[in-house]
């Protein structure tokens, strides 16, 4: 249902110019009487290897006028996966959405505008399910320092998450039904998922009250969910505490040049990234340890009567128009490039160093050790949440694993792990 509403919102955005000229459009009844019709047809495919048959499933086609669903049609999928709807009204300011519900999960076609595409072919891909958490990873968390409001004393922040399900199954969550786990700053307020956040309801973990948890399935492929929130500040500075609660390849904090200053003792400067016509300074850390938190100092904030020229609402509107997706794509590209720099022969790994021990060490072996320890930590967390471990044992073993992970991280950065 959330996915359907989001697509309708996109539809409304697409129709803004047409809506402004609504007085020039023919009346709906008149248009229907003129016989303007179209067809929606296509195929339902099970994208999971050795997945179940699609024949006999139901495709529901919903007709929308603005935000209102005004009509629905249904048909049964043939044994070869094909389906078809004919003689559909093809009007301006209207749209259709085809949907298949399989094993309780909705799979959609995307929005269809028959007045622009009267013979619309769509493939609806469905998938089997899995509760294996190893298929889901955050490739990057991009934390954008978007604005500061001196009147309210709040820094406004937008998180753009590059999420990947690298399997051919829908990830439905662990044994507790938890899917995404995002550690928020302890002092974050006004936490709000942005348009396109189609991952179920958000709640806070009962044991770790700053960890935001979602319960909606994640389909195969790459996704860019976004969340906004605020943190308070006094004077001209504040501290942003960033944590991790699930495997994350890279964590970045970004701020537009010539606005505010950011610094950290843990996150390292990662250059300047151009997004559109703007440049963003970047701090980053690779493979942050689950459960750890990292402080980022934000300074040069306004004392009073000052706001960034782009207000948060305008900023979020531009995000919805594509800026957020661009940043998300940039973050994914950087992660891929960084992976290649580690794995390809003859390329520098992570960073240059004059330390002979670092130059000769096996980065791949350290990465394998890190992943093994991270897997052990995830298993420990799962065992504790199931009640298989008592609290004292859990904390002792968790501290041991975190210490090993810290040592590996230091060695990967060419620092002393003693």
C-alpha cells in the first residue's frame, strides 16, 4: 500500500504542468465518450531461481485520477505468465498501476500513463522470500548536513542510504521481523522517512532505544531510502554521534562547501564530491564496527537570524526531484571503485603508506578476518535477541569481538594494534 501511494505521489508530480492547464483539458466524461482507449499487457516472471509457478496468480490493475483510485480491474495470469487488459480509458491526468500479490508481498509494474503510451507492455517480476540477513547490506550511508536554523537552534540532516539486496529473493527480516536497523543520534528529533521509503513501519528497538527498525520487505537490487531528522545546537557548534547497527560498507558525512565545517577524529577526509553544480566536503570511514559510534563535530553554525539559502523543505523537494538519487548513485559508485581498488592487481589499497609492514600486508586476508568477526558479531546479536545468551555472557563476548574488530581496522589503516 505504501508503494502504491508513493507511485501516486510521483504521478502527481509528473502531472503538475498538466494540472496547471486543467481548464484546457477535455472533461473526463467527454474524453471517455470519444473512445480514447488503451491496453496494458505483459508477463509475470518469477525472478528467483527454481521459484514457483506464476500461472493462476491474479493481476490487479488500478485506475487513478489524481490521488483517487476510481476503478479496478482483475485478470488471471496464464500458464506462460502472460496477462492483458484491453479497452481501458486513456486519458490525460490519469494513470494505472498493475500489481501482483505473491506470498503476501506486493509487486508492482510502476506507473502507466496510457494517454502517452496507449499500448503499454510491462513485466512484473515476483520473488520468493528469505530470512537470511547476509543478503542485505548498506553499501553507504550518506549523512548530509542540510541546514541550520538559528531560530530553533536545530541542525537539519538528511540521510541517503545506498541499500543492496544481492540475492534473488525478497528479504523479509530476521526471526523478530526486523529488516533495516539504523542507529540514530541519541539527540535526534523529528525523524521522518522521505518519499520513497517503502520498507514498512518504523519503530525503535526495545533494547537499544536509538536504533530505528523497519519491518517491511526489501526486494532484490539496489535501493535509496532517505530519512531526515534534526539535532540541537548551542552557540556555533554541535556534535553528531553516528552509529552502526547492521553491516555497512562505507559511512560518509557530507556538507556543502562554504556553509559549515565538519571534523572527526575517526572519520577521515575523503575529498570533495561534486553533485550537480554544488561541491560537498566528505568525511568517511569504511566497514564501521557494528555497535560502535563515531563523533563528528559540526562548527561555524549561525548564532542568530541566519538560514542556509535553501530551506529544508526546498532541499527535500529537490531531493525528491532527483538530487538525492544522484548522491545515492555517487555513493554507490565510490563504494564500487573502492572495492575494485582493493581487489584489482597492481592498484593501491585503501591508502598509501610509508610503513613497510603496511605495504607488505595482505589486505584481502585482513578483510576476510574483518568479515568473519562481523559475522560472529551478527550471530552473537541474533543469539542474544532470541534469548539464547544471558546478558553477562553477551556483553563479555561482544566486547571481545569489538576489540578484535578495532585491531583489524587499525591494521588495515596501517596503525599500531598493540
